[in-house]
């Protein structure tokens, strides 16, 4: 059996500085033509492998405990003292770990509880962590992006959310026109709560939907009627939120291509501004809740690919821009605009509109990025509270990127975000000769080029329309760590 995938590209000519011309696609929303490429069973089998999602490079599994509080403090000091660097706005990520109910597919760091008083205690410790960061960063740092994730941030009460936002505004300067988003569990909010979020300054919402099919919802222990989501999205629009995102997952138990097509039709009717479409990664050996999912109920790889192909066809046919890998957006949404303008970036929340923006991460297990360093907080509440009681920042591990890491990060992020790399731009930015520095990698791409996944010429590398299905595999060629470590069971499948 062959799986037809209705995606293709309309290319554009780029004239490079040295005068050569090459075809490139500057917008993956244009990956749609009448004659789609065909993914053969052999190609699917060849790339039925696990690999990173590249929300960072190096990836978080490379963080080491030798990087701790002192190294993180040094990164903060360098930001504060660096000429020009400190002028860049910050992004803030705040992890709220609590959920009322367990979703079986979830791989997030969360705490299942109905004891809402735990939220107030957690906020007191968050304030301590903020104070420690600000003491080294300097008060009043400009923030242009804020994201509350989890867990379920809407586990917090309205009063607690008010207190949290007031605390953040005392310590940081939230820039006018910034992106201030929060993840919303539709089962825990009402129209009145949405109004509170709007009054608090949130302008972007992300609703966790995953699937509208009742049987799938039962199988993953997340029951929420479609009418409830439709009502909340309608109220969000009435309140004037700039952007509403809906999360979907394909590959869940009891899903079929036919049932997922019905969910897609409902999503098109709902018409959110953004859609995040994730492939389910079944890793029960790592994530205990997934052990409640019966593996025999999971769709096979060919069905997952059919769901992905259907999503591309349906969503792009409805006018959505395929931003890349797992994100779609309406053409006037800031994410689609950033894609058109070449400003896309990937961070630990996925695709972002702001490149080269330091990310301060707050809360248990939160991952941040300052300068050329990455850091992650401790993963348990007990350890988090204990370190803050000692007046210490709760950094557990991290990494200071090497020069080689930074060069490879540039290449991997260009592939993941723009779908092409120009050799000359990397040469100039990092003072290397790309063809010499990556001679082995270019040789490794020969097989992918023969399979029609990439096009390589004297100017650079272009991911083809077929290659967009395997873009993580293309990026993996440039991952130095994977070249020596073939144990990829900790990653999700790239398809």
C-alpha cells in the first residue's frame, strides 16, 4: 500500500550574494498542489525511527548536573552586564504543575490533586524564585512574551491568578503589544473566568482539545463535549483575545483516519487562529500514566501518517498556513506573519515569533534559556520548596553550549523553522566554511537527496515538499550527539 500525501511546494528564486540562483520555499503554507508526492511503505519504514523535536539544541536530555545554580547565576550576570545584550526583552515561562484529573496520554510534569489550597502555597514559592532571579537580573526588565503552562494553569483560582500577575508586574515590565498566553483546560473555565483572564492582560489562549471523538476521549480519560469548547472559543472572540489556539493529538487510542477526519471538520468549523497538531508518543516506560493506555488500541504507523496527511489537506484547504512540523495558523496570525518574514524560532513551547530572546523559566521542572546556556529546575515540589527555603535558586541541571553547539543549532533551527539553510549565512555568522565543517553531514544527506527529501546545491540545503514529513530526520543529520548515541528510545517517533 502507498500513502498519498497531498502536499507540495511552489518555489521562489533566491539570488545569493555570489550570484547563483536556487529554488526555495519561503512559506510552507504553499505546500499544496493537485499532484501530491507519494510516501512509499519502504520510505515510511526507513524513517519509522525516534528522534528529538528540537525545541532546543542541544536537546534537554543532554543537560548535565554539573551545570547548577552558580552557572545559571553567571549567565544572569552576563546578561545584566553585557553591552547591548541586556536591552533585549525577556520571555517568561511559568509552570503550574497541578491538574484535577489525569489524562492518560500526558507526558508533562504534573501533580494530580483536587486540593486547590496547594496553589496558594505554590505561588508563595514562585514569588521567592522571582525575587532571586530579579536580584541578579535587575528589576523592571522588559518582558515581551509570557506563557503560563503546566499542568493546568487554570487550576488556580481567579484571585490566585490576579495575585500572580500582580507579582510579575511588580518585578518585570510587561511591554505593550507583547504576547501573553495561558494554557486553558476547557473543563475548568467558564465565560466569567475568560473575562478575568482578559482583564489580567492575557491576549492569547490555548485550549487543550486533543480529539472531539467521544470514544477517544473515554480512552484517554479526558471527556469534554465539543459544544463546551465551541462556546468558550466564541466567548474568547467576543472578549477580543488576539489569538486562540487549539491543541490536537493524532495517534491516540481508538483513533482512526475516519474519526480524526470528523474531528478536523469540527475544528475547521471552530476556526481557531492557531492549531498545534502533535503526534502521540507512546513511551509507557518513561511516563507512568501512559501505562493505562492499551497498546493494541493505538493506530498503526500507516494510520498515523494518513491522519497527518488528512490534517494537512483539510486544514490547508480551509486556509490555514502550515507553519511547520506541528503548527498551523490563519494567514493574519502573528505566527504565520513571522513565518512569512523569516522570524520563526523554536523554544521549549514550540514555534515562537521571537528569535534570540532569553527565556526565564519559573516553577518546578521549568526549562529556560539565557545567552548560550540552558537550565532546568528540579522536578519535585519537595526539592523545589526545600531549595527556595534555603534561599537558593532551584536549578537542577543545564548546559553551557559550546561553539560547535551554536553552529549546529543555527543549522538545525533553520531547517526546522524555514526549511532551508544557506551556506553563506552560516559562514558569515559563525566564521566557518560550511562545506568543510559539515563535510561528513553533507555526505550523509546524499541518501536523503536521492530519496527526494532534500535538495543540496552550491548555495545550500532545501527541504522538499516530501521532506517536510521527515524534517526532524533531516535535522538529526546535524545533531552531533546522535552521531555517537543511537539510543533514541527516549524520543518520540519522527512520523
